């Protein structure tokens, strides 16, 4: 089973849309280990993909739409990376993180710390905006310094060839695709982006 951990350079990088596209492209299963707030990303992905894909139940669903460590504290729950195990499947598994890669789940662990025990390759979603080079390079530096397996980068939203070229040339990571700006996010929009992903 191939496993990919989808994370982003910030909370609004477009992880859920990217995950839905990857699920469709790879005919993969989807799983969200930690969900904070409603509606769930699982529900969103379910509404965007064809009906023959498997959406596994979340590892945990927290009520408050905030950082997992803070949302868990409100419910007197202590989250630990070791408590989560990937669901059983023979299919490729798309695992969506929560927020950016260094969003904490407790006082010493981050969301990205789930990727290694899951034996998952990281897909980094980078959204083009002023400051995104800095945020993307910091994210890549953390992943590379800490020896995460990185599948590559997906660029989301308005294209910026100069920004993307710099990031790819400097990091030496492959570009897995570009998600075009979407006026509406629906099943048709997801289908329209499949050709833009090379994985």
C-alpha cells in the first residue's frame, strides 16, 4: 500500500482540494487522522469525488475549529502521535494533515510527526501569495533536515512561474502538479484538474 501525507505551508494552502484531486487521480482511499471543527474535511472530500472511493472514519474528531492541541485541551484529551494507526486497505491511501505541517498536537509533537510512523511520503501543498516563498522554503527545510520522505510539491491557485521556478530549483524537489484557480469547488472542478497532476 502506497501512502501519501498531504500537508501545507499554511492552514489555507488547499490541502483538502488537493487531497480530493489525488483521491480521484490515484483511485485512492482517504483518511483524516485529526479533525478539528465542523464540517469535516472527510465530508468535503466525499462531496467532491466519485462514489466508489473509500473515506475512512477520522482518527479523532474534535469540536473546536482550532489547532488540534488547543481543541483537545478544551475536551480534556491528550493527543499523541503514537495513538494513531493507518486504516487497513489494499489501495493507495491519501492522508490529510491538519493545518500547516508544524501545527502542534501536544506540547512536543506536530501534525507532521504522524507521517514517519505511517511510513508515508509527504506531499507539500504551496499556495502562491506574497510571502509564500519564505513559508514554502521553511517547510521544505524542516522536512529535509528531519529526513522526511518527500514525494514533491503541488502548487495551488494563481500561477506564479518565477516563484515556483525558484522553489523547485533551490529545493530540487519534483513538481507533482498545479491546481488552477477554481471559481467553484465541486465534482466537475475536481475532474478538470486531474490532468494537471503527475503522480
